[in-house]
C-alpha cells in the first residue's frame, strides 16, 4: 500500500521521532507550533445530530470511511482523527471525533456566546456584521501597510491580495496613489468594497460569491463551495434520523445566521476573512438536533475556499453518550509546484496531529464543565475552568495549515531535504 493510500485510509497514529540534529530542531519547532496553536479553535461550524448507534455508524460509513473499531475507540474515551480524500490537489480535508458527557444545549449556548469574541492572541481583530450591515461594523478592522503597498502594483492576474477584477479596477481608478493620504483611501475603499460584496451576497446568495482574479487562473468561489459541500458529510448529517427507517422528521429550522469578519495572525501576512455562519435546530424525541454550518465567503490571502461542519450526537443505549464529529475542508493556494505532493503530505500529517491534540484537550474541558454544571463555585471560576473552545476549532485548523505551509516554504534547503527524505521513508 502506498504512503498516500495508507494515510488516507487510516486513523491518526503517532509517528516515532526522527533522528539528527537538524530534524530534531525542525521537530521542536513543529511541537512548539502544536502547543501554541492547540490553544486556538474558529469553530465556525457545528452540527448536532441524534439517533441510534446503528444510524450513526451509517453516517460515518457514508463519507468518513468509518472502520469497525472507531465507535469502540470513542467509547473508550479515545480521540480519533482521520484524513479524508479530496478531489482537488489544493484540498486539505480531515475529520475528528470525541465522546462527551455534555448536554447539547450548553454546547449551543457556548457557541453563540463566543461566536465573535477575541479570545486568542492569534485573533488580531474580530467582529460581527449587524443587520443590515454597515461600514461601522468594520470600524475595528485595520489593513496592513504591506497589503496597501502591494495593491499599488495590483493588476488582474498578478496581485498579492485575493480580489475580483472589479475590485482591482476600482483600486487603480479611485485611489489617488500620489496623494499623501493614499493609505486612508485604500483602507476606506477596501472596507466599502467588502461591505458592498456582503450586501450583494445577502441579496443574491451563492450567485454573488466572489471570483478571485489575482492570478492567471481565476477561482470562482461559488464553484469551490459547491464542490466542497458535495463531498462533505453535510447531506448525511442533515438527513440523519433517530431510526434507520424513519421517513418523517421534524423540519430543520434556522435559528440564527451571522456574518463574522476576522483578522487572523498568519506569520508575515495576517488574513482578513469573512465567514457565513448558519445555525439550525430540529426537535426530536431524544433531544434537539442542531446543525451549524460555516463557510468562508472571503479571504485576502492563502485560502481559495473553506468549509467546516460539526455533528454533536446524543446516542442512546446501554452505554449512552454524546459524540462530537468535526469535518474541515480547505483549499490552499500554497500546495502547488514540483514538491506539491510532499508538502501536502507534511501538512496533512501535521494538521491531523494538531487536531487530535485540540480535540483531546477540549474533551477534558467540556466534560469538566458538565461535571461542574451544578457546582456552587463563583461563575468566574466556572468560566475559567470549563469555557468551551469549539468556537475556535475552524480557526485552529486554518492557522495550522498555513503555519506548516509557511514553515516548509521558508525553511533552509538542507532542512527541507531532511523533511522530504524522512517523509518518503515513512
């Protein structure tokens, strides 16, 4: 079995440490990154589904490639993480699962409370768009000086920021680059264009999604999101019933929609992104089913598209419990070139290790919060001990993918050769 097939077909298994001073140094850097970014979570996506263990297994069989031992491992309290196949060479797709002792409603409440809260050093700036959105919503957003200078030479097919052809044309036409306040002009125009784009998207839906024209090959975000959704577990989760033969299910009702902008620290280039978050709820005999879907509708660097889903399931039976299933699919523009396959493999392995670490830590925090739900300790102490971090899951994965890509690109050639050699040898 090839390395690629082995990695795509197996749950995450820790690899032994490599030898050599340079390799140990590189491993140390990666471990530091894992520990640092294990504190993050953008979890802009959550899905709560409930049913029998048989139906749960069928959902996993559908697109997550479940193995016989998966549910048993979860019941033992283990964290399982898996690499998922993707149809595009730019795509990084993975999922993770944990067993929890936490009610669904508390999970949902925590998600809603922390949806646009700046709770990590990696989140430089963040905010919600109001309804209807206005320029005031972007008052706290700043544009990097480097990005502004890059826009001076920006043309269709050759731009260092992800923009549409219309946006690029407006920047060259409406900004007086010879003026002393050109930076302010660029900042205001970018904010206005993002606002106009969001309003158009709210009015027309996916038909209004941007086409990135910064490179020779244009990227139509509507096509990207459609492809990500089609290969995801979304349909299986939406149609998940309490019993395998159940044909009549209560309606899935949208209870909240939100548009969140953020500026996230990604090394040399902070990323400005806008995410569309939808929360759905379905009443069932076993409890509420909640589906939260988050899709990225804009990013100015690195990401061509990103989609995340999470399923939170209450499973009855002799050993009842709750299970969290998280799936993330992101397409990154830094995985091309002659070493694309090797870079992809390194990024995938690192992302899986990072996700497993974060899920394990969150499992402990969430179960601790459930155990202390009726504790008499002060509220502030309870929040510090048991505050949920699922909101940051999506952010963690995006940060981690980019950090590893940058690490590979920027490390010295000799060190890169060691990484490649070790990766090929397994």
